[in-house]
């Protein structure tokens, strides 16, 4: 399957970069690092890469 990397129009990229905090899959931890939201299926804090 060919991905369109020219303008990064994939649903995964759009969801992770969404400016609306309610729609992102990550959030900021207390120390300023990005972590996956708990509702993404992780049982502990996991850094968003």
C-alpha cells in the first residue's frame, strides 16, 4: 500500500497533530513530556514518540 508522504494526509497523522486536545491521542504530562492518553489502551504512562 502506497502512502502519500508528500503532504502527510493520513488519518493517523491528522489525529496525532490535531490542535484540539480532546481529539489528540496524546497529552502533556506534569513534567511537559507528551504521553499517550489513558483511553488509548495503555495501563501506565507511556511516552508519545
